């Protein structure tokens, strides 16, 4: 349209608030993921274990229902064992979700030179990364701390307010412990996806960072007769942080499954925090180096 005709009109519709404009990125990402039958079934399957735990809580507080089917309440059934096992199992499922969904978040935009189009819109590089990462943040939250806190409320309904007040550390441990793992996985997935454009290789690198680090740490400990090899063992670091959040039950090995910390192999808690924060900071540095509106090719 020629400007001199002056027939154009400015947009007068509703303007999206600046703080929520980045949410358009996860909106379309969720639509793409919804087309994947495997991811849909995996997300639904991740709710099976919380439902089993809800059934266990209900049956343990309804002795008449147990006696009707000829069963007794098992002695090992306790809230600490139940919630710690739930925390470890659901966060392990979150790790597998990151394997499948994480490598394809940023790499297609870089491979197709779409970042200039994204960043020409009214949001920054940080909001772009937040929009991409919110896909994993939301999905993994629905798999980890959300069902954990719902089950904690379900248990509190039967046990009463006194039990809930005495076990608030358990609820806070579930919440903060899950978020530590979720944020770590999100930053690691985004960084790997930004630097490795081929999704199978990115998934293998993410797998190796989490699992192979444990094998290398065990080899260092066996060779040098030390426990400091765990400073690079991701699952040991997270398990140690959980041990600090939840206390003695984790030290006894009650639950935590994949993230259990062996007795006698503990390293100082501040070292675990420092190592995890260092890895997260390095992931942020990698994202800042790769996520740019323009790229100079030499």
C-alpha cells in the first residue's frame, strides 16, 4: 500500500501484556508435543505411581477395607518412605521426559535460522529461553512436586492438622527438591539443544552427562580410594541436596531410589550446592553464547 494514500490504519485491538508475550512460545510447543502419541502416553503413564500411592494412603487409613479383603497394614508403610520413594521415582521419570523433549527445543530454530525472527518480536533473549524452558518446567512440575503436594494434602486430611504441622519439612523438601532437579534439567537440556543440532546426538549427550558421570565418579573413587569423585556425579549431588532438605530419612536410604546417597560416601553439602550451581551457570553461559539475533560467520 502506498504511504501517500494515507488509507492505512494503526492496530487498535487488545495488546498482549509485555510480561506474558513469551508464553506464545510454549503454546505452540505444546501443540507440537500433543501430536506425539508417545509423549502423551508417557505423560499419562507418569501419573500411575502417584495414583498407586493415593490408593495406599486410602487403604492404610481404612482398616475395615483391608480386613474385608483379608490384608494387614504392612509395617514398613510410613509417610516418609512413601513420599521419598515418590520423590525419587517421579523425578527419574522427569529425567526421561527431558531426554525425549529437551533436545528439540532450541536446535530446530538454530538449524533453520529462525532466531532473528523470534528476537525481532517484542521479547528478549532471556524471555525466549524462558519460553522454551517453560515447556519442561510445566510438564516436569505436573509429574513431580504437584502430585507430591497433593498426596501430602491427602495424607494430612486423614492424619489431621497436627501431623501436617509436624511434617511441613517433608512438604517443603518435596517442593524445593523437585524444583532443584527441574531447573537443573531444564538448563542442561536448553544448553545441549542450543549447541547440538542433531536431536539423537543431543539426547545421547544429555544421557551421558547424567548417567556416565556416575560411572566416572565411581571409577575415580575406586582408583584413588576417595569419595570426592562424586563431585561430578549428578545424581549423587542431587541426592545429597535432598538429604539436606529432608534430613535423616534419606540418610537411612528410605526411598530416593535413583538418587540415594550411600552411607560413608557423603561429601560436604556446600560442595554439592557449589557444583550444581557451577554447572547451571555454565549452561547459562552456553545459552548466552549461542542464542543471538545475528551470527557472524568467518
